[in-house]
C-alpha cells in the first residue's frame, strides 16, 4: 500500500531553531519517518561523510558520497536511502532562525543552493574545505550552553556557510542565471505558484497578483527557464498529483479534488495528457504488497 507523506515540523523545546544531528543515528531511530516520503517545514543541509547513497527528492535519486553537501529547500518531498551503510551529519534550520533582518529574507529566497530553478545542488568538496570547518564550527557552538550571544554567533556562521557553499558552487562550473527583472519575476512567480497552484491555474491570475502583463511574465519565464508560465503551472500540478498518487492512499477523486478539479474525469484527462498514463496506471508502479 502507498505510504502517506509525513509532514515533519522542527523539534520543539530547543533554545534556537537550528540543530546538527547524525544521519545514521536518525535513520536508525526514525526510519519510519525519514526513509519514507516526507516533507520538512525547515531547511536541510546534509553533509555526507562516509559511504554512498541515493537521496530521493521528488522521484529523482540524487547520488551522494563522502565529502558531499546536499541542500534541500523546505517542503520538498524527500526520503533518505533506506539501505543504510553511510553516515554524516545534517543541519536543520528554520526561516524564523535565519530571517533576522529584511536582507536575510531576500538572501534566503534567492540563494542558489535552495532556489536553483534547474537542479538540486550537490557539492563535492576536499577534506580541507572551509565548508567542512565552518560546518564543524556550527556543531561546536551548538554543543555549548546557550547564552546571550549564541544566536548571533550561529547566525553568522550559517550565513558564512551558505556564502562559502555558493562560492564553491560557482567555482565548480555552475552557470548562474543572469540577475535582472526576468529572474526576479520568475522567482516571484514560483513563490506565488507554490502557495496557489491548487486553486489558481491561469497565467492571467498570476500576472494580476504580480502586477505585470501576461506578455511580461511569459517573456521572463521563457528567458530564465525556457518554459511558458502555463507549462510551469501544469508541471507543478502534475508534480503534486504524482506525490499524492504515489505516497497516499487517497482515491483518484480525492486527489483530483485536492488539486482543484471539480470532476474526476477532468483530472484524469489532464494527468494523462501530461504523463501519458492514467492516474491508476501511474499509481500501480508505487504499490507494494
């Protein structure tokens, strides 16, 4: 039977909403949560130190090995490799922790590690990388008693870690999308889409919310992603449909209704047009006896 997507919130009771924990130990203690599809309402930075694994993000296996960092935005559907045999640490933090100033909010929303519109970033680094030492500095600071300056120390260290990782990514050949209004409009469009895709599926509706013309919005997404806004809207709906079909036991009617389709036949036609399978045919590949 398909597994429900677990929604995991940040651990309550910590003095600050940032934590570093063991991958292997967490996999052992919470296998039923993190080795199955789940959404975290916080940001993840995985530092793989031993072994190899396939970390799955929205149906896509991401190969990782020792000395690699994987950055995952909040609310992505992911699962750790259930086979084990690997280890490392992962750093969790919330928006509430990072967004101290308006500049922090802007930085996090446009950071190329969590908001790459084209791929999920994995960084392979050397043993002596400053990324590793900064990550370890964060863990060391977290082991100290909480005091009046710990927030500022950790916030600065995390910001430095992200800056160093961005530098590393650019140095590794990452082709950054040119900054400009096209990128700004595309990022804003994607943020609005994430919040409204179940009830708003028209390009005009998003253009109105952004106070731009449909032509301007289309030009922006075509320039940045090579796709029309309509294609991006449909892809987001299809992604959520796949998540619900593969990872929940909801009926086809319930899935369609959750995605804003009043009639099951309309959802089935929409899904088959984009996936070339009916929802039932797609779901069949994910059921286990």
